[in-house]
């Protein structure tokens, strides 16, 4: 069983429908990799009901902090 990593992902630049400051939490198991665009999009849709543009779900628009450290 892998170790869980808790990521805090915050929009730092308006990404179409996603406003600056919007934050989601993503838990990843068994990897230290940052959340993928697909995971960020799914988390935003699940928490806020916003259909984010997956192409903008990246480091340019979002700050990703591993809160597990």
C-alpha cells in the first residue's frame, strides 16, 4: 500500500471559468507526482460544478503544494 500525498491546488491566474483563488484538494496514493490536468479538472467539477478547460489545468494557471511534507 502506497503513501498518500495531499495536494492543495489553487488557481493563480484566471483560467476561463475558474477564478483566481479557487482551491481544491487532491489526494494521490503511491506517487509523489503532481496532480494531472484531468485530476484537477475532475476535482473542480466535483467541488464547484465548474467545467474547467483541461488544457488550462497546469502549472501556468495553478499553484500545486504538497501538503504532506
